[in-house]
C-alpha cells in the first residue's frame, strides 16, 4: 500500500517547510499528545486539554473559511480564544503551581501557533 499525496500545499512552521500531509500528521500527533501523555505528565484531566485547544479553533476557522479570509482576524480570534480558555481551565480547574500553569500556556499556544500556520500561503 502506498500513500500518494497529490497536493502541492506547503506549510511553514518553526522555520521549516512541510507538505500538507506532514502538517496534518503533526497536528494529529499534537492532539494525541494533548489527549493522553500530556494529562499524565501535568496531572490534569484526560482529554480536556484537547478541548481547550480545539474549541477556540472552531470559530476562527469558520470565520476564515466562510466570512473573511483575513489572517489577522483569524490569528486574533485564535490566540484570544486560546488565552481565555487556557486561563479559565488553569485558574478554575487545575490545582497546580504557577510553573505548571505557565507550562500549560506554552503548550497550548504552541498548538495554536502550529494550527494557525495552515492559513499561511507560501509564495515561492
């Protein structure tokens, strides 16, 4: 069995260029990491970190795809949503140190950064 990727879409993240298939695998791997290993490492609830990252992604994606194709509005909605949901989750649900709460922000915003790169068009 051979997987053939006919898409020429490229995504640039962390200074590297990925094909659309590689990028999809990175997003899927990040979601699996947030679903199981991350809650075990951070002593938080299972699968909730995936919701914290995915819920703020629905509205910006809808706005981008259906209403306005503006990267600025997409990033504003995405990062504001991640900030609010992460703040609510860490402040009201997590019992942990300031370091652990800050680490959650870093992990969630890294996901937001990687997810936001799908809207970036490379002009070569």
